[in-house]
C-alpha cells in the first residue's frame, strides 16, 4: 500500500454552512417518528487540536502502519493524546475523512447516517442518507458494500485516510462486533482506517492482528518521551531540568504535563 502525505485541504474547501440539520425517520423515542441530528459539519470536521510538538516517532509509526495494515487502533485513556496525534496526522494527509462519534450514535440509524456521510465526504443528499440509515443492523455487510463499491477497490495514487474518533461510545451496541470485523475486512486497498478509543474493543483482536489486518498502538507508545517533554517545555520557556522531573511524575501523560504548566487540556 502506498502512502502519500501532504497538506490536507478537503474540509476547508467544503461549505460547512450548507451541511444543515438532517431529520431521520424511525429513530425517535418521542413518538413522532422523526429524529433531528446535529449538522454534519460538526461531526465530520477534523478537530483543531494538533499538538505543538511534532511527534516524529509516532507519525512514522502511523505511516508504516498505514502501509502495512488495513486498519490501526489507537487505544488509551482520556488525556493520553490520541485525538491530537490523529488530528495532526490527518491534517497532513491529502485525502482524509473524520467522524467524531458521540454516545447518542449508539443507535444504528444515527451511526450509519453519519458513517455513510463521512465516506461520501459530507454530500448534501438527505434522501440517500435516510435510506442508508433505515437499513437493518443485520444487513451490515450490504451497508458496507454500498459504502465501498467495487470501483473503490482499485489501487489509487491518492490513498485515503478514514478516522473514527471515540469508537468506545458504541462498544455496547449489539451490532458493534459484527460491524467492527466486517468494516476492517471491507477496507479498500487504498484506504487506511484509523480508530481511536479509550479501551480495547470487546471484539477479539488476535485473529485480525495475526492476519496483519489490524495494528494496535497502545497507551505506552502514546506517552511522551523525555526528549518530547523537553521540547514541549522549551516551547513554553520552561527549564529543561524541570521537564525531566515532570516527565517522570506524569509518566509522559500529556494531560498531566499540561496540567503542571497550567495549559487547558
């Protein structure tokens, strides 16, 4: 798999004001039969949370993973820098799509709507989205086949990055394990799936890892090294010796390092 990295601009070119609120039928618990969803632009936008420190070792790790595996799972507790790393990596990718998952997305109709729009690049096609959302969870394989038609299976000179943030919000969905395994198996050769979560998924990972379909980056790898912490302190004009102490006390957890410096997490 070939990896091309350049400055991301696909979402900046999008007129987010046109991505208005969408109503889906059949998902409301209020009895009206209609549920109003937040604007697509709020869910499908790469967050502006990139770390001021360029973490070359992790970017190289992600680049290698994208070249050797169909999917990468980044697992770590809140405050370990998952989203910052992924946002920075996606912002440097020429063709990246992002979907921030919320707890309310555990309903299949809601999740499938946003997922299909993420794959389509946020197209303003409410009729198509509603039809996708109405598809039963038992037909996940067909849903994914529609999301990744045969033409996407061709090797492209412009690889695509698909990022799913906060995947742990849908771990308890009865359809999650089937979706997780089928999604990884459905990845086109030129698309790399990057998933972020606070804990390991309930689905067994060993088979996917043994077949080199999935790579896992855990919390230990996310931790700031001594050199990275020193660089972070230098940016804030703090003593290098103090950086070593904070790095040991925080175990390299970026939220703790920021807390010491009085920087909002």
